[in-house]
C-alpha cells in the first residue's frame, strides 16, 4: 500500500549535520515521492518548489557555515490550503478562490520558515474546512493512504494523508470541530489541536472565528512538540492569541506519569461507538494506568448536546465570515446585471453544496425571530459544555476518550446524509466548544487494519500535559496496541 | 416539517445565494432534518446560564479557579483582558498587491456593476 514515512525531525537534522544529505536533495526526494503518489492520493493541491528550494539553499548555507540550525531546519512541511502563503495559490478547497494568491504569509507560516522548515506545498481539504471526509473539496476527494477505498477524514484530510504517506515530515492543519484530530485518527498519526489562542490565527482564512485553531500532524510526539514550540505564542496581529508563555514542549514530554489522574467520561463510550474502537481505547487507557496513572470515572452530562450546539455556533459564524466572498475584492466573479445579481450569481456558482448548506443554516439561526431559540440558546449550552470540562479538570489532569466513533468510512458512504456526516465529530466538537486542547494518538487498528485514534484532552494551555501522556503512551507501544 | 420552501428562499435571499430550482427542495429536506436534530437543545433548562459569547482563556493549567471564571466571563470582563497593541502607525504598502487579486480593479478602486440609478 504505502511506503511508511522514513524521516522525522531528528533524522533530518542528523542527516544535515553529518552531510549525509542536503536540504535541497531532501526536498527533491520529497517532490519525487509526491509526483509518484499524489495522482492516487490527491493530497496536494499546489506545490511551491521555487520557494522550497530557496529555503533549502538557505538551510544548506547555514550548515556549510557551521551556524546554528533552527529547530525545523530542512524539514519538508505541508500546509493545509486554508492557511495564507504569500505568492502561493490558496484555494480553501473552493472554486470561488480558484485563482487566489495571498499577498501575505500567515504568522504560523512565517514562524515555520524562521525555524528552517521547507514548505513543499498546499494540501487538499474540505471546502473552507467544512466537512469530515475531505469529500467536500472542489478539487476532488483525498484517499486514505492506509486504505485507498476509505476517506482520510476531514477537513484537514490532505495534510493527514501527506504525513501518513511520507510525502511530508510534518504538516499544519486546522481544527474547528475535529478537523485535525479526526483525520489524524483515520490516517493513524498523532494530530494536535492546541488551546484556543495558543497559535495565532493571523492569515488563517476564517471559518468559525471562536473555534478555529491551527495545529500539527506528525508521525511521532517529539516532532509534534517541536512544531508546537515553533508556532505557539502571542502575536500582535491576532488579538485573540494569548499572552501566555510557551514552554519548551520537547523538554517537558519525558516526565513520568506517576500519580496523574486520567478521567474517563462514560458519556463518550455509549451507543454509536464501534465495538472494536471501544475495546482498543479501553486497552489504551489500561496501558496508561499501568504506566502510573490513576483512572477516575467521570460524567460530562452535556456531551450529547455538543453536535447540535456546534452546528449552530459554527454555521452562524461561517455565514458571517463567508459574506466576504462577493466577487468584489478577490476570488472569482460571475457577471450580473446589478450589484445584487452579481453577488448572488458569484456565490451560487462559487460555493459547493456543503458550504451553501451551512451558510443557510447559520443565516437561519441568526435571522430575526429565530435568534433566541437557536443562536442564543446554543451559546448558553456552549457555556454548559465548557462547565462540564471545568468541573472535570477539578478532579483530573487529563480526559481520555475515543477520537471518533468509527474508523475511516468508505468514500461516498455518508455524502447523501449531511447529519450522519456531522455525527462523525461527536467526540471532538466538545473540546472545540470548550476551547481546551486535545490530541488524537494512534491506538491500534481494527481487525480489517484500519487505524483507531484515542483522544486526550487537558485544560487550557495544558499542551505539555497532553504531549507528556502521548509520549509515554508512544514509548510503551500504545500506538500499535 | 419545520422548514418550508418559502423559508429556504427567504434565507437564500438573506445570504445572497441564488439557488437553482432543484436545489430548493434538496436544501429544504436537509435543513429540516438538521433542525429537527438541533431541536434537542430545547430539552435543556438554560435559565440563568450566561451565553458564552467568546473564547478567551487566560490562565495556564493548574489555575482551575481562574480558568472557570474566564470561560464563563463575558463581554466587558473578557474584552478588558484583550491585549491591544500600541497605537502606532505601521507601514502597510500592500494596495497594489491587494488590487491585483480583484476580479475587476481600476486603481485605486474596485469596480462593480452600477449601483445608483439616476
């Protein structure tokens, strides 16, 4: 099926320092792999070799001069196509931005390149990050490298598939309701959604501003930690980014788990959870107990209301954010006889069905006469869900759940029924609404060989705690339990 | 049935979407089903609950008391914590690059179909 990823951040660094390869050679090898595999996987939408080789040459010059290398020097990286890259086409997986080239870089991109990362290109995703299977991309679905007849998950399906197939060493995705964690679970790799405000959203093309977060995909926890240390931190260009110090995550993750309290909410293990997924996640939790954690049963009584809450809050924000695509300032335009006619034709032809569905749902929820019953009520329930987390973190240091109720489903299996598709995010949207960080780590496979993900939540800015648990789990063989 | 054809057309109008005739019934059925599911929010008693209007967690792990406060903190309290940058002019010479992305620009303007009839 797929060649397993062969490089990680550490091995790239060693190879550069011992002159076994150069950053340019490495980038060339990755582009050759992409050329070979991408026609089948459809993980990349655009490549930027000029930019990548220029960056690689800078890294190689640093090595030649014996200067200090950045923490991601020479590391080939893939970027979800909702994150702005100056001079590199950025479509958000939408027809309406088919020819859009951002005039500036997102802060996360700037920080990656300052750390020496080599950006290979932009990855496929559900249109405007709206979807759970990557089938809503205007540029065709991505295939799961672990099982080509299956979806890679969404919306960051291209980034997950690229890393899982070894076409990039690490990647950035974005998570609004599960869009990093769920594809991480489906493709069998670690995938971290940081705390809301931990990573600047400057240059991230908005879907739902109170939920959107940028975070990493990697093949191991050390790499995810390194990327986090690079991209996290306050940014004066994003007033919602938090002025909270950034730990050296890589240094924090080797600590012992002795005495940590892990909460297991029964509400995440009920009806609808695939039995094989349930068994593996329970085995994963048992392994953490063996490593010194104390298991604490939890109740999070508002869990069952999270999907309904999410699909009001997220669509309301989306209907507002996506009002900007009107054929005036950027993107495509369809001519009309009047200004209004032009707006309506441009949006009708430019947006795909899921985006239109969500814009309409959000517009409905915000419209006169329905606001109190839908949007205001959803914001109140959101507070209750956040309170469930706050109460839980009075008793525990982390919360353990499955990432998704099933393993990766087949392409086309859920496209006819939007509600069924939404329910694929049932265990991830809770943390999104509460603003807390969460990771999905590989936790064995089903009998059919499909990856399973286990989710770890911690309280706000508890990324170190999450990565520490994930690292111990990885070291003890949990990924292939 | 919660959603009528008229509702769909009204919402499409508000959202500046010109739906094809066959789309109207498709969206009507789908939105109806989704809203029926969302109806479960009505089961909860939310009296006395402050709506969570924004997400500005300010505290590091461990400070649970504080984090509890801030996640339910609203409006004034939360925005008081916003880090505003200094009121200093920063050069931002991107007008040409921005206009280059416009479907129809006549420097320094965006051009649109005629709005005002005289």
